[in-house]
C-alpha cells in the first residue's frame, strides 16, 4: 500500500503539470502576419482527455481483490500510457507542429489507449469492505517483497527513444541544421548520464526497490527537461532561395544588341554582356556551394552574401537606353520566334524523327527565318522610324503563328542513335543549335537498342545516378563552353562506346 500511495502522489504532481499545460494550450495565439496552413488538433486534445481519464481510473493489482468494484485494475505498469499522454501533450503544445505530426501523435496515443482499455478489469472489492490484511505468523519472519524493475526498464527505453536523432548544441541551435533537432549540451549530457546510472541499477541484482523508484523519478525529471527544438542553421535553404532570385533577376533584365544601348528606348534599361557574364559566374559559384554536401556554415553564408551583393550590383548596373524609338515589343517578338524554332528540325513529314522531337516543313522554316531576318534588320537600323518598327511587329507575329511544329512519328524517346560497332565514334547532334544557358535548354539522349548495361559519363565523370537507357541534361548545370557525354555499354560481353559533344552559350 505504501508503494501505491507513493505512485498516486507522483502522478498527482503530473496531473497538476498536465492541467497547467492544457490551460496554457487554450490561450489564443497571436496572429502571425504570415498565413500558415491551419492545423486541426481537436481530435488529439479529445484523445488526450480520454487517455488521462483512463489513466486515472486504473490501479495496479495482482488479482483485483484489493480494488473497489467502481474502479479498474491491471497487473502491469501504467508507464506506457503515462508516456504516451506526455508525448501527445508535447505535440499538442507545439506552435509550429505540422498536421502530419499531429496525426501521428493521435495514432500513437490511440494505439496505447486501446491496448490498456482492452486489458483493464473491474475491481473485485465491494464498496465499504476494505481488504483484510492478515498478520504473518508469529513464528515466521516477514517476507521481503521482490524488487520490481518493469517501470525502470520502461523509463530507460522511453528516455533512449526521446534522445534518438537529437543532437547537443553549444551554440543555442545555430550549429544544427534546420531539418534536425537539438537540446542544450548540459541537458543532453544529464539525460545521457542518468540513463547510464539507471542501467547500472537495472543490472544490479542487489538493488533495493527504493533505489529503483528513485532512479525512475530521476529519469522522468530528466526526460521532462529534454525538449528538442528544430535547428537554426538556415544557410542551405536561404542560399537556395537567393539562387532562385538570381535566376529570376537574370531573366528579367535585357541586353543591348550592340552592347551600346542605342537599340534600347530611353524609357527602358539594359545591362552589358560583360555584366551578364560576371553575374552568371556568381550564380554558378553559389550553385557549387549549394550542391556540395560537405560545405561548411561559413562557406554557405559567404556564398549567400556574395550572391546577394552580386544581385545588387547586377541590378544597379542597368543603364538607360539611348534610342528615341521603342523597339522592346519587336525584340520580344524576335526572341519568341527564335525560341519557337529552337530544337525544331526541318523535315518533309517527320517519319524519320522521334516523337520527342519537333519538325516543321522547309517552307515554314524559310518563311519564319525571313520574317526574323527582316525584323532584325529593322531592329538594328538606327535611322528607322517608330512607325516602321510598329508595322514590323504584326508581320512577325503572323509568321510566328504560321510556324506550327509537329512531333516526329517514331515512338522512341529523345535524340537516339543505334550502336553499330565496338569503337569510339563522335555523334553529330543534328537538328539543334548550342544550348542556351540563359533559357536553361534541355538535352535528352536516349538509346533505341537494348544493351546489357549502361554507363553515362559527363565530361569524363561517371553519373552513377544515370544508368538507364536515357539521360537528361540542363544547360544551367554547365559552364559556357563545349562539353561531352559518353555512353558505354556492353552486349554479350562486347563493349560499345559513343561520345556526343555539345556546347552551352
């Protein structure tokens, strides 16, 4: 009975602690200027209440004869149910918890609740009839109660589970990645030390029940103080955001045809080719750091700061145009026409082209090329009038509308070649110009014939993630230069190799 009273007092403190948490959880959070998805915690709160009611109604008994008929009893410890309620309450109290994590906590608590609710039994002691405790025989010495360590073992397991995946921090979480969790080093070391001490008591066959109970209490205290938080190192995510902003800025600013601003209207701004080239190099340097899993916090922060400065310098490098003639709409139409022709092959009917390729008749190509050439001459004419520029725009738009590419009729995917012998052979990339870095053009290479295995090499470096019959490359993954893709295959033990050279401009 002394042990039961002690347990009731301990859990009474816990109930008081839980009540404070529930009251604080009911407080309305301040409105945040950032609209976040609303997380529904109603079911979790209801289940916490049901589980707590079940917890309060259960008593520990050997056979239920010492438990009143109005209550329930179980033989094992209530520690699992206690821990499940505590963990669910911790999730409920998190202000930035996700719906997924809330649902997971609900499922875990429901499982434990169902397990305890299934095994509970009604007490056998009639109301008002306390159990009769028989005095031990005078001649027999009192028997020592066996030391029960089930609760201690459960507490050790729960403490280890709570430490799983959590790191210690000496810098208030600033040295921990935002996708991971941390606690202060002192709290981390304290729980680690108490777990070690608890395991010693558990392994000690001569340990007293008082020692076991004291160690359970110490573990509970240390676990309650062990509250992991998300890391505060946001360097990687912020660097990625800055790179996206840099790409958007690069696409938004225009260049001058002759790099002098004479073709840009005075109401608009432009940047030099040199500024564009320097800005691209800064973006590529930042991407190198982003893609380096071993990059330090200092390297990530420096890369982000450099890119922010580069964006500011690139934006401030804009100059006002010098022309009285507004050629911007005409320039947009010329760019649209060239983009529409990019990657399209001139063909009679497309019967020899794959369905991932586009083709147009030679007449369509000739008409659009002629319209683009005339529009470019108009654009470059420094003596042109606004009326002549405006008149050229609908004519070019009509030529663009008349240019309707069709997919090839072959059913394989990508630019494809059949291997004819075990020799190195240069492949001509037919039907496409150099890849545009600014537009981030895509190059896809596929293999029609089936081989035993495939190995793709890009600039001589194996792409372990590309082992199938095709590979897709993006212009912005490369510098402005000439590059190579090599495919090595074997068939019936015979090696075959082909190499493709392409350029990025």
